[in-house]
């Protein structure tokens, strides 16, 4: 049954299966003549050497509607990783640039930022995305940036087209577009969204009321999707978390810096799969438990910044409400799995929810003691005020590294 549902203040762009990819590609090719796009691919050395990225690179070679692709290569061990990245991206020609943040020039640039008073010392996806935005901001022609993960196992350029078109098409006026998709293979995936974020937002609304920020977050079908498109203007002014709270932190900044009516979510794939994190119930410093902790901290701190006052009792009440709602959700997911012949381990799902519930009070206590927490990365508006040439320097680093290392 076609789904026309519009839920909440943002716009939902459905895939009703009534058009073909060639038509959408043609529309995008026409639109980017006046609205050029940059593509961001944050990439670790391990992801770069995995099969999905090589397949993505081959398909992206056909995406001539992207003016510039920047791959931010991080967590590398040697120049061999850089050389391999350049080899894989060769089919894209001059449209693809590799910004090697671990290389000698990238490390020097990091040191200069630190010396200038900017805290960019924490590596990870957030910092990689932040560097990519700076790199693309050096080109004033680019109107928007599209972010995709580099480990999508069933990647197709249709995903990129559907994500980019709402930004570039002259008949639409969005400043931010978030992807959504069904996270399932032979079983339901997306555990943090299903078992933490969705019931948590419902619990927070039941306890704290219909705060516009909570209503905004709840409007997204898959708020932890790593893929989004953002206008260059918004990318300049958004702050980016450097931990696992990147996706939720980005939505918080979008809510702060633009109107929800300028925000959309788009269905980019019937099914979607990428690398999965371990649950890590016994080790809360890693895996999904670390991700959940960072997400909780980001949401609680954003609410505090909006004037919401938390007591220790609030977090106990939120935990109780969450646990009830999450357990109800498990019953629903179990029934849905039965109807769709999906594998479903109800016991593990219950254990996961119990682990997430413990994190609510633990993270709440940490936020209560330290409402500000670790600072986000600085906005690019602030950086270019102090160091006007830094975005251009990032492009020079990419070009110099290519000249020196690509032939190694």
C-alpha cells in the first residue's frame, strides 16, 4: 500500500515505486547546473580495504552530477593506505580528492588548529566530516554537501540521487535532507533506533511534555541514518559532535539553526545494510553501548540547553517510562517479524533494552554533574574568522599529498 504519511513538522519524501532512476538522474543533472554539489565520504583504512567501498567507488565513477568528491581518510597506519585509496578512486578522475588527516601535512594542520585554540584532538567520523565540510567550503560554487558512509554493502547511485535531488531541485527549498530506509536482511537491524531512540523519545515526551525539539526528533523515521545532505550555509554554522552522537547532534544543530519546514527526510532504499557494531553489553566503553551512551548524553544536554531542568528523580522516571515503552515495542517487533518470516531473538532484544535502561540513569547522573560535557567541534564560521585561509589550505594539502604519494 502506498504510504503518503506526513508525520510531524518535517517533510517526508516517499518512494512509491512510480518513477524510474533514469528520470530522477536526468532531473538532478539539470538541477546541478545551477546548484553544484559536493560529496563527502568519511573513510577509515579498514573500511577502505573492505569490499563495499571498492564497489561504491566503481558506481560513483558514473555519478557525473557530483562536482567534487572528498574522501577524508583517517585511522591509517602508513602511506600504503593512502596509495590504496587513490587507486580505488582513480575511476573518478579529478572529481575525487583524498584528504589524508593522518599524513604529515594533515597532522601539521591539526597541530596548527590546536595551537590556534581549537579543540580538534578527538579522531573519528565527526572530525572527518568536519574536515570535509571545511574542504568543500573552499569552493564557493558548491551549494550543498551530501554525506554518505563508505561501508554500504548494497550501494547504488539511486541512493545518492534521491538524497541530493531534494536539495538541488529548484522546485524545492530544503536546507537539510535526511535519509531513511528499512534496516533488515534476514532479521531486523537498527537496534539502537528501534530499541533506544524511538521509545526514549516517547518516554521523554510523556514525562517532559511536547517540547518542539523532541517532536522534531520523533518526526524522523530513522534518525541515526548516516546519510544526509546539507546546504553549504548550514554546514558553515552547524557544530559537529566528535563522538557517537554525531547523527543526533547534527539533528540538534539543524533544529537550532533552521526551520523544520526547511527539513526533509527521503526514502533512499527499500533495504539497506552496512557494517554492524557489536552489542557489547559487558563493556559499556565500546560497541552499541558506547553509541547509546553518547546519544543519550547529546539528547539530555540539548534539552538542558533549551532550559529544561533535570533532577535525579527525572532520570529515574524517564528510565521507568522508557523500559515500559521499549518492552511494548519488543512485542510489536516480534509480531512483525513473524509476519515477515524474519529471524527474531526476543530474549536478546529484552537484554538489550535492559542494558539501555541502565545507561539512562548512568548517563543522566553524568549529565547532572557536568551539563556541558565535551565541547563539539568549532563552527567553520568561527574557524575562518580566525584562520581565513584554512579551507583553502586543506585543498592544498590534498593536492600536495597526491603529487608526493600517489605514485609511491
